[in-house]
C-alpha cells in the first residue's frame, strides 16, 4: 500500500514541489498518475523509492514509514518496489538473461532461484526466445518488456512505471500497458506515470491528476467527465 | 552475507577487471608509473644516505703522543683510546712511519731532507662511530695521560652531519609529495573507471542492492588492480636498478658512487610497494564509489 498524508516537499532553492499531497493506493490497485511537466510527478516517485525525504507529512510504502526510514533500510524498501523508466536503463554489455539475473544477484539470490525465476519472468513478458540477445539488438518495445521483467523479477508488491511508453509507437505503447495490466491482474500494485491521455482513457483505471504540487482530481476517467459535465 | 554471495562478489570483482579492460589497463599503468617514480627516488635517497655515511667515516682525529715516552709506552696508550665509547678503530703510526708519510706527501722535496724521525711524534689515527660526538670524544682523548695534542676536523664532520640531515628531510618531503600525487592520480583513474559504470551502480541501487553488496566487487577489483600494478612496478624497479648499478660499476670514473645491491632493499621495497598498491586500490575505489552511492 502507498499512503501519502499531507506531504510537503521543498527543495533547497525554496520552491515547493509538493504542497500537502494526500492519497492512498491500495494493494493490488492499478492507478495512473498524470499531470503537466513540473507538476510534481517525479518528486512523488522519488519519495516512494526513498530517493528523497518529505519536508513534512507522512508517507507509508509497503510497511515502511518513509519520513523516518534509516538509510540502511532503503535497499529493503526498494526490493518491494520495482521501477520501470522511459529510457529503459538496461546494461548493454549484458544479455537479456543476464540483465534480469543481475537484478536478482545483487540482492543476494541463490543461483538455483535465479535459474528458476528468470526464465519464468521472461516468459511472462514474452521474451523467452531472446535470452542471449543484447539490449541494443532489440526494438524499443522489447527493451521496455525487458525493463519490466527486471523490475518484476524480485517479486515486488508494487511496480512504478515512469512514462513507460514515452519512447514507443502507439502499438507498442498499448502492448506495454496491456502487459502492466496483466501483471496487475496477478496481484501486483501498479502505478503508471504518463502523459499519454489516449491510453489513460482506453484503460479506464483510477487516475490521480496533479498540478503545481497538489492533487487536482482523483477518480476514473468516467467519473471525471461526469464531474466536468455537472460543473 | 551468505557464502554463495561472497563467491559471487569475488567473481564479479575479477570479472569487472576484464569487462572494463581499458580502464583496468589505464589504472594499472598509472599505478606502475607512480610507484616506479616513488620507488626510484626512495632507492636513490637510500644510496645517497649510505654514501654520505661512508664519506663521514673518513673524518678522523689525529692523536699526538708525548715524545718523551718510549715506543712501548706510546703503544700502550692505544688500549686506553680503544676503551672510549665512541671509538670505532685506532691505528698506531710510529714516528718512522709518520716520516715516510710526510716525505711522500711532499713529493720527496729535498727541502725536507733534513727532517728526522726523532723530530716527529708517535701518533694514533682514530676513527669514530658517531662523528656528531667528535668534540666530546676529542676532549676525552686529550684527558688520556701521554696525549699532548689532538687534531680533529670538527667543521668537516659537522658539514657531513648537516648534509645528511638535509638529505633526510628533503627525501622524506619529496617521497611524501610523490606519494600524495600518486594517490591523487590513481584515485582519479579509479574514479574514471567508476564513472564509466555509474549506470550499473544506479541500477544496483534501484533494485535494492545494499551499499556493502555494491562496494565489495569494486573493492576486490581495486585491490587486485593495485596489487598487479605494485607487482609490475616492483619487477621493473628491480630489473632497472640492477641494470643501472651494473652500468655504473663498469665505468671507472663513477667508482666514487657505490650503490647497494637490490637485495638489501628487497624487504622494505616489497613492503612499501605492496602497502601502496593495496592502499591505493582499496582506498581509491572506496572514495570514488562513494559519490555514486548517494542515489
């Protein structure tokens, strides 16, 4: 579960990136986070992954209280949150298999667990036939699938996808979003940060809209339309 | 940390060396170059120190014996001289031997043909253990009954001591500066290697690797590179030193410079090179990686 209570985040320059944000994303939920550039979306992701600490307010992520989390606990928090980025962030020198296995090795998994788990996750994302390929030999869509496999392999309870379709054509974007929905169906909480309004409308999930560091709406796309019409 | 993990971390450390071959090569080359400079200067300073010590040994005190004493009485004074703490060696020179030296020193000049042995005194040539105590020992020699006069070159002895002190200070300062500069250069090279792998480190942080887990392979890598660099530098230093000493020994005009054999420097050199290699590798990677850990 992700819970923000009246969270304020100020940077050293004095400007507030978040102004009293409160929200709650339940376990197993699929949720979009939308908003213009500079609205505070990236700050929310950094707060969830423990990269930043809130200036005030409280944040609970998968059982960790982030306003008072110790530095040495952060790696364990991150094992519960898989992150997928727009630019994939894969290691080009490693093969598909090694990229995913690497994520398990660096958290101390046993070789047997790695041998069992990596092929399963790669099959889940549809890359079971490309184990020995290198990222630069693959399309953008395939690279993003690989990034999702890496985020999934340590079995996190939450996946955060930061503009996962930003570098992809519409068809591949739809496939990636469908894959995230499939992962959500298996019980993983999914938070997608996106600018892709068409996909948000298509998937009909909860949408949290943020602007100037404040939540301006929270509900499904249909609810928001109804609210707009009523106004 | 499980045994399985330690094996993986060590393997990763060694794999990193080959995976980032060019940066590893650069780090080893820089380590070799820096340690060679430090090692060569240290060897030179050590040899100069020994040469100055040897030159200093040649400072002697001439002890003149009362001419009224018989030969046997004059010779017996040697025992008293040798009993003094700071006396390394004393050599008796009879008045006849002194005359021979005198005549030889003046190229058999006929002007001195009238000088007889009886005009001269028996004497001792005294070599000291520590020339800095020359004045004190000279005083003790003059207190010995039968000694009428001494001749000691205080200024020369002091000059050598000053040269030795200056040499010690200058070499310590130069070696310290060279070590610091070497550390900075090597640490910078390691930093470049880390910069090359910042994405890898960021991914490790992102998926939840602990700092210790991230650091250890880099430390293994840094340690190995440092030790390889130190071993190569040591081998080159040995070969280069031996070749230089042989060349100097073969040139007559350079006989004044007598260098010690590398075997005499072996243990301190091995220790210094190994310590420097280890320190540079481990500290270099530790400090360099810190910058990329704050993610």
